C-alpha cells in the first residue's frame, strides 16, 4: 500500500506532467533546448530584430517569461505552428508585417522556424507566450 506522502508526490508529478512542464518520459533523452528567438519588422529577418534567448529543462535565458514559454513549447511538442497562442485575442486587419524566427536546438535536435504574420497582434495571438517579448 502506498503511503500518503508517496501518494501526494505521485499525484503532483502526474499533475505537472499533464501540464506539459515535466521532463520527457523515462527512457527518453530530451537533450538540451537552446533557442534564439527574434522578431523583425517586415517580411524578412532583419539585423535590427528584437531578440531573446530561451533555454528549457531548466527554463532560462533572456526571455522574460521563460517558464511559460518552455511549457507552451513542451505542450506543442516543440512545433511552433501548433502553439495554442491566445485564441481570445481579436486583431485588426491592418497589414504591418512582422517576421518571427526561432533557431537552435529543441530537445537535442537542430531546429529552425520562420513565419511572417500580418501584424504584431496576430503574432501574439498565435504564439503567446513564446514570442511575448516584443515591445512594439
């Protein structure tokens, strides 16, 4: 029979795993996650882009919400196009493009992603909290 303290620890671990913020399952080697994230004005990557670094397992880097960003990426399996974003956001149709870029390693695998959004609001709606560091 399981003791109350052991049952509590098991329950907490299951809850954290369900939230997508635990390490990979036993036997899986998640590897290191180190990403450079940037957002440029326009339809291409620019040297004047706003940039941050994001490391996961443990969360860190210069990203202002690294814990939340890592949790969102873990939930999407590292697929930026599958991020939940913020579905409650409604954006104007004013075209003022921004290009988001991610490059580095995700759980030990080389990774590169880039996508242009119609404006900063559309970027945030689709990718929050991962690209929620943009100031303009």
